[in-house]
C-alpha cells in the first residue's frame, strides 16, 4: 500500500499537467497507477472513473479523491485532492497576474499551440483506452451500441453529458449483460 | 464583496455542473450580470488562462475569483472547485459495497463506455480549435500514432509537441537572421 507521501508525489506530478480536458490526465494516471506502480486493480480504477463522471464539479478532482480514498481512506482522499489541485491553482493565479505579458510572448504562444494539438490526440486515444477493456468477444456489439447511442444522444439530440450518463447508468442497471 | 459570499456563489456554480465550463452560465449570471463585480472580458480571459496553463478547465473559477477579489478571491475559487469532489466518497461507499452485483457492474460499465463516446464528441470542437494548420495537424497525427503504437508517457508527448511547435514557428526567423 502506498504511503501518503507517495500519493502526494504521484498526484502532484501527474495530476497537474492537464492540457485540453482531464481525459489526458486520466490516461497518464492509468499508465502510472495501474501499469507501472500496480497500486490498485483495474476494476477499482474503472469504478472511480465511472463515479467521477456522475459527481458534480470537476470530474478529474473527484476521480483523484476517489483513488486517494481507495488507497488510504479519508487521509488519502484529502492528500490526493490537495496534490491534484493546489499546484495548478497556484500556477493559474500566477498566470492571471502575468496575463498581459503572456499574451504578447510569441514563444509561449507557439508552445501552447503545439501542446493543445497533442491534447487532441491524447483525448481521442483516451476514448479507446476506456472502451478497450470492455471490448472483448461476445460484448463487442454491446459496446459499439452503447457508444453509438451515447454519441448520438449528445451530439445529434443535444442532451447534456450528465443526462446521457444517467440514462446509460439506468440502461446498464436494467439490462445487465447475460452470463455466458 | 465578502469572500464567503463569493465562495457560496462559485460553489453554487460548481456543484450544479458536471464538466469543465458547464458552470460558466451561473458564474456569469451572478457575478457579471447581477452583481457587476466581474466583466465579460475578465471572464473570457479567465477561460483563456486556464486553457493555456496546466490543470483542469474548471480552474477558471480560481482565475475569476482572483479578478473579483485578489488572492482571497482566488482561494474562494479554489475551495469552490474542490468542495464537490468530496461528494464522490459517499458515492464510492454506496457503489463499492455493491460493486460485485451484476446490475451495478453493468451500470458502471455502461457509464464508462458512454463517457468514452462523449469524450470523442468533446474532442471535435477541441480539434476544430487546435488543428488550424499543417503543423498542428501533423503534430496531432504523430502524437496519436505514438500513443497507439508505443508506451511513451503522454507527458513527453505534450512537452515534445510544444518544443516542435516552438522550433517550427521560429525556424523562418533563424534563417533570416
């Protein structure tokens, strides 16, 4: 079991470097927590992710809080939440103060340009990272169907994300996969 | 403006929204339209700032808080941002005890797959915004290939892309000089 210090280290290092949506950070944390450090099983990671999407506010912070809780209960949750939110908040304050200078700095602008382009790919890749564990023989049609319906409800029918997720939760609850 | 009031207003915005900028309409309505302690320009700037600095997009409330009341305002924004995250603990206790139940399992699985689809939907406007020329498209394609084919840390992909972008943008200048 990792110590509070180790939890603080991982979430400070990997929880604060998000560009263009928390999804990229989830992918980085997956790599770090599951594949490299093996701190918790995949199912717990997935449960944290699903619940964080149903928690109000910034999903990424709820996610980090949940992982912290599973590792070290309340202390772990608080440490993970602080580690994932204080450094980036301090940076935002500094940038807010220095904003006028930043706008005219062409090197910073070019760097941001490139980082944001990479963030698009990281986001797309995360979709696959999320769906892949469920995409196994016998469940493929189910996975594709859920994804297509969710995408259509959100993009074509204009339903807010949280409503789509609640519908998904209810649908999954009512129609569990049959045991083979 | 009292810091506690600012905190409660921002909390009202964050606790009733479920993603990044979804809380923005409440913040704008309360602080810009009703109380006149923030301008639309400042609110836009706070969004741009969080987009171009690390951390989740929800951090814009920290920046907006700073515009309203300086450092204490930024603190109120941070607190309003982190408070709702604690709500996941009761959710976890509730779902965790039932995690082996096939219906709960199926519900969580369906939510994960649906959010993968929503993420793809979210990537579309992001791509429109970010992929504006051959260089950015090239960076995105190369990044995706690296992500799918190698185990390279995405941290390095972000730093690498930033570096490539800086080098390409300043190459013509170097030649001229």
